C-alpha cells in the first residue's frame, strides 16, 4: 500500500480492499464531513 500526497492531490495505490481500509482510516481521522481539499492540506502541512 502506497500513498502519495502533494499540494493539490493525493494518490492511493494498492489492492481495492487496501484502498478502502485506508480511506476509512482517513475518514475516521479527519471526520466524515471534511472536504478532500482540507484533508490534503492537513497532510501536506506536516
């Protein structure tokens, strides 16, 4: 499972079940109502 975050996008690479798990984890981390752009900003600002 690989994940790449840039200033304007993010990419998840892996098997479908791995991508689903990663998306669920990200959703739990930032909340269900968080927009994708806000998720990217939080990841690239670290």
